[in-house]
C-alpha cells in the first residue's frame, strides 16, 4: 500500500507550486474519470488544493468510487507543515 498525494487543482496552479512527489489530477478529471488504474482502492490517498474545498469534494467522490483510505490534506502548506 502506497501513500499518494494528489493535487486536485488545475494544471496551471500545480505548475506554479505543489507538494514534492504529488501528482496532478484536476477535480473535474476525478469526477468524470476517477483515478488511474495504478492507484489501488486501498492505497493511502491524500488530496489537496488551495483552500481545501475542491479536495473535500474529491475526497467524498473517491469514497463513493470505493477508495477506502482518502484524506483531505487541505492545502500544500498544511501538508508540508505536518
């Protein structure tokens, strides 16, 4: 089981700054396509955005899609300070 950080912001926001090792999967892509096959439903997933609102929507959607270990990391600064 891996710990995966997902930045749910748009790609231009991710390009400006992001958590090291985070992958960028924008919220609209998660809502329409889910996650790539290499991410297991049992992996530890931390989603984040600028304020925490998009990441909370993503967290709830991923839980509905069967991902059992999803946390809203709120934002980059929060993750990096913990």
